[in-house]
C-alpha cells in the first residue's frame, strides 16, 4: 500500500493525511465522532467490487453504522432502488460549502458535523473539497473511504487494490454490526 497521492499534483502543503492501516482504526475513529456524516459520490453506482456495486457495500455500511448519508449527483435514485433513504442529497460542492459553515445545523438538523467521510467522488473533486475543508473548516475532521490516498484529508486509506478496498469496507460494516454506534 502506498501513501503517495493517487495524482501526483495533490501535494499542496507540508501536512498530509494520516494513513489508515486497518479498517478497525477507522471504525474506532468514527465511533468517537459526535456527529459524523457520510458523503457518497456518483462513482459509487459505477464501481464494481468483487461482483457487487460499490453502492451496495456502502448501503450495508450506512445501515450498520447509522451515519446520515448525503447522496451527491444523480445517485439518490440508486439508493431508493435499494430501499435506502439517504438523509439528503445535494451536489458535492454544496455539501463541501455547508460543512465549512459553522452555523449549519447538519443534514439532519442535529448540530454541526465533526467528521465527514467521503467515498465515490471523482478524485480531483474530492481533493478540492478536502482542501477547502482542511483550510476553512478546522472544526471538521475528514476521512476518505476510497482506495486512493487523499493527502488533504485528516485520515485516508492508502492506495490499495480493489480486493483490499472491498475487504476494508466489509470489515468496517461487520464491526458496526457487532457493536452498535
């Protein structure tokens, strides 16, 4: 696994995301968060992992973790087809802007989010949103659940194979199923 940005132009500063070496570590950090949010991008409906669409693994994860989900782009219909109602849907850039606003009461009106998890967005877009949050929303920690390292996140999985990615998501889902949030 590599902790170099998936796109080499993504080194904007001296501080880089902490690498998540085990999915159990990610679960522990998520459980410590007071009000996490899961932002799922359009690529979740396109990517295949071990014969399943990424969105199917993420619906399982969302149900197990009970984290409010924001569906971006057009994929809200994909969630509804699977019998899952996201907490909201909006453009990725809009959710990035709202997370910067310390007066926003969150997607579920339960207060500001302190941890934003990102997965399934185009790499360059996710990188730009993470850069904005890093520089303008120090109150929000960020974590990426993709298989590509994002240096502008607070925590990011290293670059990994699709097989390792699927395994990480399955372990995270299982850990939440074993112990409620």
